[in-house]
C-alpha cells in the first residue's frame, strides 16, 4: 500500500503573529467548564449524551467547552466507516474510572467517591457547580488560518489572579472538528449524523505543556504555529469546521478553567482550488499488474463554490481528463474518484493531478510517486510504544507469503530498535494495532535512510506496505561486531571502543539529534554529564557500514 506520510511536526513556541493587546482578563473570575464526553459511533445512547452536552453549552456559550472523545469498543469502525478515534483517547479514559457510554468528566473533578467519571444525567448539575466556583487562573485564546498554506497560528494567554496550590500546572491546547458527517447508531440519520466537537489533536501533547510559574500575578503567553494536515486518521480535515479549546490542569486531572475559539480564515481569492492529496491505494513491486481508481481530495479555499472541474491526471506519462460536476462550498473539500486505470508497474511510477488555472495556481497540481519503495538488504526498525504497547505487533512476509521476521507485543512507553537483514525479493511489512487506534512513532528504513514506512502514530488496525529489497547488506557485520559502548547505563561518560575514524550521532527517544562528532579515536570518551536520564541511541558510521545502538543514562 502506498503511504502518504504524515510528518510529525514540532511546534515552536515563538511569536509568529503579532497581536495588539492582551486578550485575557486580569480580574478574578469563576471557573469555565470543560466537559470531556466519551462516545462512539456504535453507541446507541450517545446521541442523547451529545444533545445533553450541547444544551449545556447553548445555555452558557461563553462558559462551556465540549470535547467529544471517540474511544472504546463502541468507537471501533466497521469496514468502510470513518475512524474518529485518536491516540489520546485511551489514556484520557483510563484515568476516569469509566465503565459505560456515554459518560464524561466535568473539569476532571472528583465530585464524589474517587473517580472523575459522571453519568450524563449529572453533567448539567455538576457543570453549574463548577461555574459557581472561583478560579485562580483565567484563559483566553485566538487563532487564525492561512488557507493557502494550511498554517494555523494560535495565541494563548493565561493570568493567575491567585496562586495555584501546585508549583507547576499544565497548559493544554486541543483541536476539534465540527460538522463531520458519518454513521451513528441511535442517531436516526443513518450515515449522515452530524458529529460535533470531535477530538482531532492535542497540540501540546497528551497532558499539556508544563507551566512552572503559577503564583498570583503571573502572566503566561504562548504562540503556536500549527501546520494543519489534510487528513487525520484518514478523515479529511475541514479548516472551516475547526475549533480550538484551551484549558489549564493542576496535574493530569483537575482542570482549573478553560476557553475556546473558532479560528478566523483569510479567504482572499474568489476562485481557488487546492489539490490536497490522493488517498492510499494498494501497490506492488515492479513488474506486477495494478488496477485501481485514484481518489483525489479537492479543497475549495476560494469564496465562490466550485461546481465543475476538468481534472487532468497523468500516470507514467499517459494523460486523461475527467470532467467532474458537483458543489464544493467555501472551505470544504470533496474526494473525487477518477476512472479505473490498469498498468504494469515500473521501477518508478508517478501520478500527476492538475486542475485549470484559477486565482492562485501554486496549489493546482500534485505529483505523487507510487509503487513499492526500493531498499537495501539491511533494514532498521524503530518502534516507540504508547500506553498500550501490548497492542502493537508487526511482521515481514516474503513473496511466497512466508513470515521471515515478526515482533510484539511490547511494553508501554518504550522504544525498541531492531536490525533486519533480508535477501533480494519483494516483501510486505505489516503493522498491526489490535486496539485499532495507533500509538507512537514507528519507522522502517534501510541503512541508507530510504524510508519504507513511517508514521507519527496515526495508524489503524492493519497497515500493509510492499517494498523491494536488492539484498545487498549495508554493513559489514564483522567490522561492527567489535564495536563496544560502555557503561550501559551510563551517567557522565560513554566509552566507544574499536570505532576508529567513525562518525557518530547521538539522538534522543524522539529522534532529535543532540550530539555528533566525526573521525573519533579508537577509544573515544563522550561527555554525557549534561544529558538527562532516559533512553538514547548512538548511530556509528564507518567504512560504508552503519549500526545503531541503544544506551541508557541513569544518574
């Protein structure tokens, strides 16, 4: 299967947008409500929960934020259904004491007993209780989207009118999507139920960004530049339906207060069509026959509706035109299925999509290579697990369907590295998540860095990627077998023996390079005293041979 890689972005906390004045109140206020509802498309009583929560917000539009978390067995999609789950849902649910659906938390507060979870019959009463309670921190947020670059700038402010009982708090910035049509058991609308407040991404991570100044009079200001992906978990992202919710927590629980906004958009052109992406399709190795119907997502980022398009598509040099008619409203998108195509795959293949000139032509075309990627005979697999590492498994099959390597299940929140040598053949890499909601970063590359498969954690139950290996090993096993690193775990110094003239690169568990050096000595000593405790990797390159070793720092 061809994979259009979704890159994991790093959000830089610098001011990309200049705002004229502060937007947060500095006067003492009561708490605002953040209601996290746990729901699913196959939950028959969940539409009632949606209506109850919406009623609370409608009665208090400036005081209540709703976050619908699709999670659990009722959220598992059947074949052909959209997957509204995220990699954040299970961890959110795990800390609540959740037992049934729909249920939710109001500010993650424990009202009675020891758990935060509430039946839907309690949401209104508990929300009123929260809104009558003083808050020691106020929050405000504003955001805008550049529709041509799909970049969203988010500006958040917090002001402490009193001191927090905790030395550190956690700022959470969450992206939701409204008006997503899809199936819902009990909704009475078949596959056309209107899903609102759907959790898409937690921009500051699972538990938020740490705030270390929490005393009275503290002003906190953050700016995030967030690139909006065209799809999330294979569900198109509609920029006109996005919503941003911010809230501050004391730990991972107890939400102090929150706020929300709808991003503004700068639609500057009357007619502007964006060719966003082509959906994944099964592919194979060179020489195989392939029949498929390309499905291309067309986004309207102009102010006028799009009612017709002459879509030109070129596959390996052969061009055809498909005349589409319909209606795409401003800031909406539609996936168009092109006529079926048959071909014999070459070693390199390309699909080009283009639409006629309009007011802005830079986004009118897309070129996408496809077919099984080529690799050497030495593969490097790195798996980082989430809170459910036991759900992660993988296997590699050869052209005869024989499993030659496999792995999993794994531990939670760990990083695993495995080197795999394969012969010349066409292979299938199969990534399995038994929970169906993805995990963390996983990459399969050859020793030259050629990507076979890569994900930021946004994968489904069963991901399959074909690749062709030339069988040429990228490293000299005898040469690298003599390299030793010690001690492991280390505290202040890491020794590398028998790697004379090698180049080294040290990176952390997130893949960030933190140290590099060329032409090291035969017995090299690296000062690691300034590194924090944790898991690290060292990549050693010498004489066209490459190996990566894991080491721990523990002080």
